[in-house]
C-alpha cells in the first residue's frame, strides 16, 4: 500500500503526515508513507488544495487534516 501526503510543508500538512503515520502504525498494515512537497507533483495528482491524502492512487482527502479514524477506515480494507 502506498499513501501519499501532499503539501508544501505547512503546519496542517505536517499534522496530516503525523496522523497518517500514527494510523498506519496502529493498524499494523504494511504501507509506504510518501511526503510530496513539490507543487508540480501535487498538481499532476489532480489535487488543487493541501493537505491532501492519496491511498493507492485514490484521493481520500483534500484541504483538511483527516482524523485518525478516517485514515484507519481507508487503510483497513
């Protein structure tokens, strides 16, 4: 599983990355968490608001910090 956290490095983006990593650890799933800060890469993803979370190519959140519960739902398939 690949989880991308998209954002330039603002406080909300950092918080989103923390929440995602906590959820992955709690769920005990095998996942690669990738931080994407390059604006061109973010735009290529079709995302125009940050922070954003993409799980296995599917956009799950844009423009807000997701709750840990939300992230757990996305990764516990």
